[in-house]
C-alpha cells in the first residue's frame, strides 16, 4: 500500500499543526502555576505524535504517562463500557492531570475516561484535544484546550488512523472515498 496514494487532500498541513501545537503549549503553560508538576497522560494510540510535540512546549515539570482504552457499546452513559488496554503506571491521587487526546468525536470515550480517572482522586483533570468535531457530539463533556475545530470529516495522519493505517502521515488529511473500502489499495 502506498502511504499517500489514498489521500484526497491535506486538511491541516504539518506547518499549521506545529504552529498550533506551540500555541497550545503556551496556553497550557500559562494556565498552570509555574513549577507545579503535571501528569500528562497520552491516550493511545492516536495521541502519540501530538503528545511528543506538545510536552516539549510545556514549561512545567511533566510526568509522562500513557493510557490505552477504547469504548464499546453505543450507550451514551458516561460510565462503564471502557476497555482498558494499558493502565497508568503511577498513582494520580492529588496530582494535576492533563489528558492528551487526538480527536474528540461523539465524546463518549472522553466522558468515560474522565469518570474513570476522577475515581482516582486527582487534584485536577484538564483535557487537551488536537482536533474537535463538535457537530458529532452525543455526550457533552468539556474539552479545555482545542487545537482545531473541524467539520464532520473522517481525518487521518499525525497519529490518527483508518484501520490502523496512515498514522505516520506528517499532516492531517482526508482520504479518497475508495480508501475506506479497502486498506490494500
Ligand atoms: P468518540 O468516543 O466518538 O469521541 O471517539 C473518539 C475516538 O475515535 C478518537 O480518540 C479516535 O481514536 C477515533 N476517531 C474519531 N473520529 C476520528 C477521525 O476522524 N479519524 C480518526 N480517528 C477518529
């Protein structure tokens, strides 16, 4: 499979991403008190590029963690139905937690994750998402820092996948319709 053959167009360029990530890093650094430690939690797998770039723009001391989960079931309830594939390696009680998400779509995953993490009694929970699709929201859940609000497109690249492909594209793109029919093209 040729990586870029199925890309219909570049939706957000690598340069635009870097510029916005730098701004987000500044917003986050100004939001937290200087010298206050933050546990930054990247939600696997989609956040790995964003996480790597963002943490280098944050001025506070950061503890880097990853959390693997996927939500199942179509219910809109904000508890349960969260399958944990990788739990945190440390206790977050009484810590400032910053959750790093690639994209918020219906909001289901984020709402469930927030409920799950809240039970561990962190000092605060804030969310940063690179991309937000507000028109798709089914579960209202606050997103504190947003990189880009986009229309209802399925996007890939810079960590985001379709059927486990395209995560290593340096930009955020939209695929050609035929690409969704097969990953063998
Ligand atoms: P939600 O629970 O519906 O908000 O879905 C969130 C998750 O679905 C994200 O963390 C992504 O893994 C995936 N997702 C939603 N929309 C897209 C997209 O446009 N491209 C790639 N993955 C997406």
